[in-house]
C-alpha cells in the first residue's frame, strides 16, 4: 500500500477514530493481537528468504534498495 492509498482510505473515517495494527498472536487459539499505533517513522526493509517476508533492516545492514518505507509502530 502506498501513502496516497492509505490517506485516501483514512479519509472515510472520523478524525477521532483510533487506529490499530493487527498481527497473528501465534498461539494455539489463533488469536489476533491489536496494538495502538503510537509512532510513524521511515526506514528500509529487505526481503528475507528465511522468513518469506520483508524484515526491517538494522543500522549495520547494507541498504539493498533506495526505496524508503513508512513504518508504523
């Protein structure tokens, strides 16, 4: 999702609507965790073959792409 797409989506909600980030708990019951978004920052991600997902690059990692992403936490 791009920033433009996110902003367009958020325009449909009232300004006082809370925003959460959800992710699987990984537990036996297959619960989903919902956390408040408290911070927006920027950074770089890289694809991890091991995880089959994107992972956040650490400060010491080589920057593989010039693309900067928005990170919500």
